[in-house]
C-alpha cells in the first residue's frame, strides 16, 4: 500500500515519515512518492514549514536531489523560501543551498521576492541571520540580490529595516549594496545619515557650513519628505484596496473602517500640508542662505523643528499601522468563525443527505416487499378462487346427485308401500307372483343400501370440502392482514421522509 507522504507531513507524523524514507522500497518508488505535490507544494515544502527534524530533510534531499528542491508551490516558493520564512536552522538552509546552488538562491516568487527578501522580512525568526545572509550572498550574485526590488518596491535591506534588524545586519546589507549605488544617480546621498539619526547642529558647525552644504541638506530633507509622503500615500491606497475587498464579507465593520480610513486620509493630508510647509520653509531658508551666510543659526533651528515634526509623522504612521494590523487580526478571526460555521452547516447537510438516502433505501425495500406480498396475494387469491369455484361445481354436482338419490328413495318407498298393499289383498296368488315379490324386495333392499352408501359418501365429501374452504379462507384473511400492515409501514416511512 502506497504511503501518502504529503498527508503524513501535514499531520507532523515524523516517525512514520522517517520509517517510510528508510524502508526497503526501491529508490525509484521512493522518489516517485517524494516528488508528488499539490497546491501547497511537495512533502519537502511541508516538512520545512512544519519544522521537521534535520535528518528527515536530509533524507528527502538525498532522494529527490535538486529537482525536488527547485519544485515550486502555488505561490512559486521554493523550499528555500519556506526555510527563510519558517525560521529553519542554519544547517538546513546550508544543506538546501549546497544542492540547489545559484539557481535556488536567485529564484523569485510571483511577487518578485527572493529567498533573501523572505529572510529579511522574517529576520527575527532566525538565530544566525548574519551567517545565512553571508552564505546566500556568497553563492548568488550579491549585487543583483541586494539591488533587486519586489513588486512592492522593497529591497532586502528595506525589509530588514522595517522589521527592526540589528545594526550588524543592516551594515552587512548596506556594505554590499554600496558598490551598486556608486554607479546610480543617487550616489550624492550615499553617505547621508537618515534624518532620525542626525544630531543637533552646533554653532561652530553652522559657521563652517557653506551655501552648497546647506543646499545638499535641503535636498536630503526634501528626499526624506518625499519618501515619507509616498509611503503614506501607498499605505492609504493599500488600506483603501483592503477595505474594498473585505467589506463584501464584513459589512458590519464598514463604519469603523470608514472612520479609520478617514483618519488615515486626514493624517495623510496633514502630512502633505506639513510637507508643503516644510518645503516652503526649506526653499525660503535656502534663499536666505544663498544671500546671507549669517542666517545659518536660523537654518539649524528650522532643521531641529523639521526633525521633530518628522519624528511626529513617523510616530503617527506607526500608530496607524498598529490600528490597521489590529483591524486585520479582528477580520481574520471573524473569517475563521464564519468558516467554522460553514463547515458545521456542511456537516449537517451531509448528515441530512445521508439520512434521506437511508430513508429512500428503506422505502424502496418496503416497496419491493409490498410488491412481492401483492404478487403473492394475487396468486393466492387466484388459487383460492379456482379451488372455491372447483369445490362449488363439485358441491353442485353432489347436491344434484343427492337430490336424484332422494327422489329415487322416495319412489322406492312409494313402490314398496304399494306392493305391501297389493300383497295383503292378493295372498292367494301363485308361486310365480310370490317369487317375483321376493325378487322385487331384494332389488329394493339393494337399492336402499346403495342409496345409503352414496349418502354417507356425499356427506363425508361435504365435510372435507367445508374444512378445506375454511382453511383457505383463514390463509386469505392472514394474507390481507399482512398486506394492511405493510401499507401502514410504508405510509409511516413516507410521512417521516416528508
């Protein structure tokens, strides 16, 4: 019997999986079983996703080889994508990369994400994230991996930054990406520190700034504000799309969502207004700096105010993200409850269909039994009617014979009486007459005996016929009772079924 490795991995029955992989079955049969897949991928995808032991992963890789590792699931994820998402150990990821090589490291899913994108997004799930990043960059094209953006416009460094990666991770990714940035048009801002990390400008530094450095700082601030505005607009657009999709299933949350969406739009509008104001301030300060270098102190104060405002904008963005995530969790919970109710309704429907099928089978059985009983009843009735008709004809015949015998007996009695009277008046007649009389007496006696015998036989036949008719009538009545009970049972089943 063929073992379903996909189901065993989904059920986390690692003992049975290990037993199947180490069985004496032919390698061809093992590989055929391992290479089976569905929308969720192969058994290797599931084993990595559900945290299978390293020896099971190694056994699957040894049997399936690179062909198994490069298999894609419904989202175009390889086994390495799943390993980076599920927090797999360094040894398992190294095992996969050693077999899959550069093709595995450079593979992208439907959203344009490489395994490095997934690793940076789930950076907190790994204990040796730096070693894994170094291994991936050594095997693949480091510059291409670090500069690749997914369909959301995110690089691995941006994913890691969004998820609060350590400075070591960000430095590792930043150092690898600087070689690419030197050839880009943004090389002017490569060494500029983000606005959140800028320290206050002192008076001595302000005295040393030139008009050009002020312009560069103004452009950096302008770029940061553009980035913040674009992120806020993209977030508002994402929230709007999510609302349009989910409002079909959760109409009850529409009012709350509209309120939050309105707040997000108001915050976005406020950020836009602040940005426009800051741009105006920056332009004004730039003009002042170009005319008079003595106004650098005012420029430093404006920079401090701008940093404070930018920090407030970031804090508002974080609060908005938390609200949206909380609302998403609530919607997911409601969806899970709705799916549970749907599953329960489907179970009830299946039970109802099963009971209906059982009732239909029972009704069909009863109908067949009734048909058999009806056929038997018809045959019995026909048999009984034939017998009754036959017995009726026999009885009529015997009654006619009995009537004839009675008539003959009456005639004999009348003749005997007449002869007796003649004998009393004719005592003197001759021997011939006496002999004739004796002969007549013997004949009449014989006829009388024969009539008596026929009468006895006729009475016996009538008794036998009466007994047979009674037995047939009893069976006929019993059959009718059975038929009535069967009809009552059918009516009861049909009523219950309706």
